[in-house]
C-alpha cells in the first residue's frame, strides 16, 4: 500500500512540476508572437520562424500538459450525477472508464514513441524554409504522452485502493 501511495505521489509531483513549468513556455510563445507582429507590421520584416516554432511548442504544451490536467481533474467530464457520488462510487466509475484511457494512451504512446525514435535516428528537420530540427519536439511529445499514461496508472491504482476500501481519503493530488 505504501509503495502504491509513494508511486502516486512521485508521478503527481513530476506532473505538477512539469505542468507548473509550462507557464514559462506559454510566456515564451506570447513574447515571440508579439515580436513577430511588431516585426511584420511596424518594420515590414516578418520572421520565418516564429509561427512554425510556436506551432511545435503548442503541440509539446498540449502533450506535456495532459498528465497535469489529469492530476488536477481538469479534463472534460459530464458530472451531472458524478459530482453527487461518494468518493468510492466515483472511484468505481473511474475504474470502469480506465480501460478506454489505457487503450487510447497505450496506442498513442506506442506510435508516438515509434515516430519520435525514427525522427531522432534520422535527425528529421522540417521541410519549410526555416528547416528547424523537429525530432526534439517529437521526443517531447512522447515524453508527455508517457507522463500522461503514468498519471492515468497512478489514478487507476488510487481509485482501486478507494474502491476496495484500502484508502478512505481521496486526494487527487496524491498528497
């Protein structure tokens, strides 16, 4: 039981750190976007790199933020009835939906890892005039999916403990 809780805390802390760090990525994207607008409209010298780079960063933001969103229960769910249930019944419902989460994330992780490894081995670059290397972004996507999968596994184990009455207090942050 202590091992499960330690695992849950570790995964939660990693996703919390990654999620909290992502605000700086958004800040960078905003600053570069403003820079592009100023360069284009005030100086007539648009950049060739800002929007492409920000597109890649946005994909990384979405992938790396998935585990953080799951940790904070920020994904969309219909909670007309769910919010009125006891923690144990919520855990049972979450356990029933877990196979779909694992199937989706498992396939995404499998294919994403395969694509990122192929990209890294070939040192893949974009086909645009800017030609940035895109394998680092694909590797970050795979890492983000892996963290999302780990958070799903952590939630599954926590919900299993709650459903089996091994854990009475439901703490979504894993603390």
